[in-house]
C-alpha cells in the first residue's frame, strides 16, 4: 500500500510538471514559427498524448489480441471527448473560431465513420491499415498547409527557459511528453495496486482507473492549456489525439498484423461516432464548450461506463 501510494504521488508530480513543460514548449514553438494553437494541439500534442495508445495497440496486435487493440482506441476516444474535454470545459469554458471548426471537424467525423465502416465486419486487414496510414499523411499535410498564423497571440506563464531557441523548446516538449507518459503509467499502477488490495473487481479497475489513466496526458495538457487561455489548443489536442488514435494507432496495428475481433463491437462503434457528432454539434451551436456542455459530456461518458457495466453495450 505504501509503495502504491508513492507511485501515485510521483505520478501526480510528473503529470503536473510534464503538462506544464509540454504546453509551455508548444506555446513558444507556436509563437516562434507562427503556427496556430489549434494546429499545435492537433499535431504535436495530439500525437504525443496518443503515444500510450500506440504502444498498447501495437503490442496487442503482435500478440493477436484484436479486441484489446481496437478496444483501446475506442475506449480512449470516448474518454477523450467525455472526460478530457468534459472535465476541462467544466473548469474553463473552451472557445474555437467558427472557421477553424468548419475546416477541422470534417476530418474527425470522417475518421470516426471510417473506423466504424472498416471494423463493422469485426476485421481489419493490412490493406485497410495501409489506407488509414495514407489518410493520416493526408491529414497532416492538410493541417499544416491550412495553418493560419494570423491568430497566433499566445500568453504563457513563467520564465523557465523563456529566451532559449527552438531546439531547447522542442526538447522541453519532448521531456514534457515523456513525463506525462510515465506519470500516467505510475499513477495507474499505484491506483490499481491499491484497488486490488481493497478487493475491487478487475473489470471496475479496467473501465475506471485504467481508462482514466490512459487519458491523463490529454486531461492534464488540455486543462493547463485552457487555464492559460489556449482553448483552441485544448480542443485541437482532443481532435488530433482521436484522429491519431484511429489513423495512426489502428493503421499501424492492423498493418503489422490483421486484426480479428470476436466480440460484438457495433454498439461501441456507434456510441463513439455519436459522441463525436454530439461534440461537434455543441461547439457549432455557439463556438464554445460551456461548463454545462462539459457536464453533459462527462455524463455521456458515465452513461457509457454504466451501460457497459450492466451488459447493455
């Protein structure tokens, strides 16, 4: 119990400072290269915070566990929308420019519909994996080519390494990402150990502690970005992370080893697509994710976990 408590404490410290370094470095790079905060969130931060999902799904693919590989992505995407943006908006309402939403929302919706269509037959082939990887390259090219530097007016907290060049700021981003990944892993390990000692079931541990734990990098980086006034960076983080989870994580996993899923995944595929569409609708109504919207998104995640618990999904 003492060791597990120590892991949780160390994990929290790593998460806090890792998120701080990541957002600080990303903000300075955005200012330096005149890249919009949304694009930084959707590419650099989105890719980095998807690293745990990428590792898990590739390992699952190599071990022939299609359920774990795909379940990891679907569960993570639902948590990103419900928990990450929901919790962040409950603390700090998030705004996004209407034009930016019109440009980026279709990519997220298309990616969600794509994984639903490709995985509907409970199989993902190498060809389908290759298609997703090609679409990932197209997404990255489009995101960077559509960058609008006119709104790059970012504020930041603190003076740590403020006057250093882009190489140092890039290193700060990398260090922040590594700290986030290890912080999340150690916190999950500690919380799981304590839960097991208390006799809590493995299923509950999986759908609560582990699910939240794998989303901790996104939660921390989004909250820090939002509290510093970078709402678009927080939204871009989730948009990018969910797109990377589908196109990169599932694309790489199924390209390495074709995936076969032996359980009924149709309800989960429908739920994640519906939740994505709800998110886009909420933002489109006012170009803001309000505190009330945040509560609704968190409630949707709670409903998903509850329905899974009673076997409806």
